[in-house]
C-alpha cells in the first residue's frame, strides 16, 4: 500500500517535477509543463460533478500500448474508465501498488512527458524550418 506521502516523496524525487496541487505533479517539457500524475475524479452520480477519489491516482504512460499492457498484466492494480479512452494514462489503486512499482511508473511517466517531440521532417530529410525556399519571380 502506498500513502499520499509516498506519492509526493517519489514524485518530487524525480528531476524537474513540481507539485501542482494535492496529488498533482508535472514535469518540464521544453518551455511548458506536462502532467505526470493527478488525482482521479470519480463520477459518483451521473448528474453531479465528479469528486476526488483519494484512493486512486491517474498516471500518464508512454502510449496506448503501454496502457494496455498494464491493464492486462495487473487489473487489480490498474484500471481505466471511458473518460480515459484513447488517452495514455492509467488509474492506479494506491492500496494495491508497491512503492517500487509506483516509483517505476512515475519515472516512465516523467520520461514520456519530458521528452521533446522531434520536429517533422520533409521527404528530403531536412526539418521544415530549414528546408530551402522556392525562388519566385526574378530580381
């Protein structure tokens, strides 16, 4: 079982991670910050606002394949809901995960979010920003 104090300690031990609120953490990604973990807001009643479930943490994963692997490997610890369909994050039951497993999951989340996406390349292999300009007209 992992406590909220454990979550905070493990998250803040990672480089460039900042606490954004209770159980909410982000990492620097270029000039912005991206979430790596946040509290899960559960829908208790369909006509009422979602409420924070303190026993569950939402954690970003690298991609949908990684999400599916976690969900299949340990459904007692990891789960999802329709709100997260198509989004690379899992919901983690804090009473079921170990400190070591959460540390690894947060490290992976940090690596996934801190990575700057490569710029797209043209067919010639140059970045769009440096591709030669087409000459128009005469001087």
